C-alpha cells in the first residue's frame, strides 16, 4: 500500500515548520513501514509505504495528519 501527500503553504517557513514537525517519523519505523517527508520551498511532500497490515497503514496516515494539524495550529497561533 502506498500514499503520497502534498501540502502547500503560503510561506516557505510554514512548510519548513510542518516538515520539521513530522520528520522524526522518518526514523525507527517497524519493518515493512516506510515514511519519508521532504520540503521544497512552500510545499511538503510525504510518502508512506506499508507492506504489512491495513491497520498499520491507516494508523500511520492518521498519525501523520495529526502531527501536521498540530504544527499548523502552532504557527497559526503564533501569527495571532
């Protein structure tokens, strides 16, 4: 199973904040799970590959989106 996400932001610093927030997910993953997040200018790209269970795949996507949401709320709060 594979999923690819592209998130676009208004500013490169916002994209950098989100990429940095989810990048720790790129290490120490269980066998059969691959998560890679990169940033280019105002966009964040994430690719998830799972060779194990559907539940693991869904949980990984849910975790990623939860971390993205928290990072977005943090920089929105700083702007206010």
